[in-house]
């Protein structure tokens, strides 16, 4: 869906991105993480066609973003970190303006406004002025504005910044729902635990380069649905990682086993009862289980390892 | 309907606001009618013999007031809205959203140009009626005056909008000073056109390629042409702001148009020129052309200067694909190229046998003057380019502008009687010196400015490379 080829971006006195290349698969939710100043926002702005790189190419759904930015914008929704709203306009007019600005046909606009308002929980706020909304509602309106044309690619730069915990949970739900509508989503955030909830992939940027790009889940939101989730098992005593892996692989519901020291992460597809049965079977196999639960640190783990590796060996390239 | 125009209408034309403004304007017009009309004549017996038909007198007064109100609403207030149209979006954090939309550059330009000052236009349209119906003179004259007002307003808005956009392109943060500057430029442009509505006083004969034109029509055509090119400038700047690939070809067409216009212009019929000792007509046209090119070049150097990165990109493109690099060439360089053409044209014209002998006998060095002027322009534009290439540029740009002002105005006046002409040649074209003494000083200064620009661009390139090597 998104193809980045050899992208280099300079500010007048600083190189922000160096020969960045990667492909982001259609239907994925990719967590874009990295330290401050790593080039995340610059990368997003180049993907959106807002900033022109020195060299390189970006295509979104086979449209060259740099050569035909206005055409590419048909497929892109981008929410910047410090977004603004037209405070004097009502929520309905804000959405109507964006629908028209993004080329939604006149006949479809009313239904599209209703859809976006419903998707973001704004249906009962359509008559209110944007300037009177709370921080969380403003965030929802901002997202509704950028998805009203149903883009194929949604770029969210620090969307959870400044939100309270409840609003963050709602944001996670919105992202999962929008992904369910078929949108490919790239989301940057410093709150790694939150990205675990919905990310299928992680793209780690450091010093203007991609230091890791890995697949986490098959579908965003599986962890929330209860059907499929990444689980983590920590063992102690005489138990070995090989024994744990062997025991896990005997179960059809277990996929993608990833041993890591005294921790084994694996994907589990099944109900809560089946999960309890798996734990009982592991104990019966003689595995000394110290902890067993949902893995909440996949993005964080990948991030820390990649950034440390990059720091230790600066020549590492994606 | 253009969504950007619609959004502006939603924001700018609330019913209460429109009602209040219309009521204030109508009160002023009624006041003018009452004061200037029969009431005034009633108060001052004998006035009716002086003014003739009192009703007609009142109507003319109302029309005059309406014309003044039009200027206030459109040129003062509307221009402020146009200046702020993009800068306020940047301040509110909504500009990136607009850049990301599918609204094209032309729709975005006119949506903002007409939409941001929408309230001023709506009130103005109400006031236009008495200004047109009751204005002094014939119907054709009233129409011409109204055309001037409308053109002046559009030009003022377009100029202020262009300045605002140029700051947006340079990522200058929003500040009152930036908006005030754009507003001021717009007002100056607007009032310059507005004040030219009465033509030129005195016996005037303006010629264009041998055709003598009535000054009123000539000025109206000139105002229309200026407004047209300002609108084109807005569109081209908006293309850049929306990251639509934009080559400088339209700028080159504009320069060619300007060259053709000035080459064919005969100003020897102007009252201030009639009777003066004049150089050959061709040389005079070449000087006019040179001046026009230099004004355009300075404007380009200030409005669309490349930063250090822009120069690096251009230099890199020149090394790899010189022909393609033409599309990335900083536009003020094209201005200098056309100015060089005007210099050559002037030198050729000077050799023609139609010169006026009195002028030839004068002490003015006609050959060296355009060359020296051209060298000073190279110096100034390269200095400006160097200032804009420095990352922390604001203070340096102002410094260069102050230096240019000192060089041409203050220092020559202050030092004119103190230092020899050879020294003054470093500040202004010293028109009485011999050719080398006149040309070498500005040429040397231009060379220094070039070295400075190259050094700044190279230094920033080294900084970027060093930073990238440290990071990776």
C-alpha cells in the first residue's frame, strides 16, 4: 500500500532522514516509534506529500505522492500532532467542509458526515461549535475530518498526546474500527503500551534511519477481541525454553512461538476456557510457570532492542 | 461551489456582523446626503446659488462619500483579511489540513482571496450602487472610476495575499509584524492604483509601439494588467505552497511581457520629461526595461529566495542534469538574465544614430551606467540570497536591506561632498566617471557577495553531512 524508496530529507542544517526504504502492507496498523528527533514526523509529512525530500520516492496505492500530491491526497488522511480546528464552525460544518475539500460527491456528503460522526462518537455533537468541545472530543473531530473521505491510508502523528486514559482507550477502539473498515494505518506514539493494543507491525526509526521493521500480529484488534492474542509465559527453575516451546507446539491453538531468555511469547487463537486449558496442560508437562498472561510489551521490546542495537552498532541498516 | 470559499463565507459573513456593517455604512451615506443636501443649503442661505441644484449636489457628495467608504472597506479592511488569509491558518494549525485536501491551487487561491475579505466585499457591493448612480461626470466616467476602485481592491488583496504566502513558504512563524507588513504592501499597491484613476495631469502623450494612447485608458489598462499578474503570482505561489511541482516558466513569460511592454513604451510625452535633455529613444526604452527587470528581480529575491537547501539542490541538479535544473533555478537569476539582456539592448541602442547631440555632449557615461546598475543589482540580490541562506536569517535579511538603503540613499547624500567620486562608485553608479572606474567597484562587490553566498551554502552542507555521519 505504501512504498518508500531511498528517501532522504534535509533541513537546511540537519539531515532528518537518510536513505529510508520500506513497504507498508495494505490492511496493517504500523506503530512508528523512535526517540525524539528520530525523524518520525518528517517521515509522515513526506508520506503525506507535505514536505519534499532531497531524493527518493513515495507511492501510496501506486500514486506517486511527490509528483502528484493532490491526486495522492484522495487516498491519504493525515492528522498532525498539533492539529487545529475551525473553532467558530459547528462540528457538522467542519465535517462538511472537509468532505467537500476531499472530493466527496455532493450527494454523498450527508451520509458521509453521519458515518464519520457515528464512527467517532460525535453524532450528538453535530450542532456544537468545535471551539466548545473538550480535548478528547476535539481529537475525535480531528480524526473524523481526516477520515471523512475514507482514505486508504491513515497517518496519525501522536494522536494520543494530551488525552486522558479513557479517551486513549476510545482512541484505540476507533483505530481498530477504522482498520476494520479497510484503512492501512501508520501511527506514531511515545506511549508504547497503547500501541500494543492495535498494532500489527512496528517500524522503528532512529537517527533518521529505519533500524527495525517487523510484523507483530496478523490483524489489529485480535488482542481486544478475545479470540486471538499474543501471550507471554515466564518460567523458572530447571525448565528450559526448549521444553516450553516443545510443550506449546503440541497445541493447535498456539502459533508463532518466540523464546527470549526466561520468557516465551506466542500467539494463541482460542477462547478464555481454552487458554485456561493450555495453562493446565503446561503445568502438567512439568513447566515451572512463574507468570502467564497477555504480552503487553511486543512493541516496547522490539523498540528497546532495536534502539540499543543501533546505538551499539551504528553501521546497522534496515 | 468552491469549498474554501464556502468555508470563508461561513466564517466571515455572520448575519449580525453584516447587518451592523451595512447599517454603519448606510448611516454615513445618509449623513452625507443630509449634511451636503437641502439641509445644508437651508442652514447656509445663499449656498444654493453657488452649488446649483441642491439635490444633485447632495448626490455627488454621497457618491464621493461612497467612494471613500469603498476604499476604506475594500483597500484598508479587506486587504488586512487577505494578508492574514494563510498566516491565520498556520497560526491556528489548520493549514496542513488544507494543504492535504484535494482543493487545487486555483480554487484555493480564489477561495481565499475572495472569501477571506467576503464581508468587506458584501458591504462594498451595497455602497457601489450610490457611488455608481450618483457619481460626477458621465456614465462612462463613473464606470471607469468604479473599475479603478475594484481593480485597486483586487490588486491590494492579491499583493497582500502574495506577501503572506511568501512568508508561509519560508516557514516564518505567524506574527503581527508579518501580517502588518503584508497589509502595508497591499495598501500601498491598492492606493497606487486607486490614485491613478484620474490619469496624469497636464498635456500627456503616452505611446506604445507608435500608437498614442489617452492617459486614462492607458492607466486603466495598466491597472488591469498589474492586477492580472498579481493574481497569476498568487496562483503560482499557491502551487508551491500546496507542494504542486512548479517550474519558473510563467515567471519567464512575465519577464518577457514586461520587457516587451517597456521596450515599446514611449514616455517622452510625460510632462516631467518634455523639454529635458534626452538620450536616444531606444536607449531610454532600454533603461526603462532595465529598471523594470531590476524591480522584478529584487521582488523575486525577497519574495521567493531559496534557502541553503534550495541552493544545494540546484547545484546538485546542475551537476547531474543541467537542463532539468533550469526548472529549479532561483527565479531572481532569470530576472538578472533579462536585466543583462536590457543592458545589451541599451548599449546597442546607444550606438544608433538617432541620439540627441546635447545628451551625447553631456558628461554622463551612458555606456557604463547600465552595466554599473546591473552589477549593483547582482551585488544586492546575491547579498539577499546569502542572508536568506543563513538558517537564523531574519536579522541578517533586515541587515542587508538596511545596507542597501544606506548604500543608495543615506551614504551618497552624506558623503557626496566629502569623498571623491571613485569612492562613491562603491555605493551608487557614479555616472560621470570613466567606464572602468564606474564598473569595477560594483563588479568587485558582486564577486564578494557571490563568494559569501557560496561559503554559506558550503558551510551548511558540511554541517548537514557531519550531522548525518554522526547519526549513522
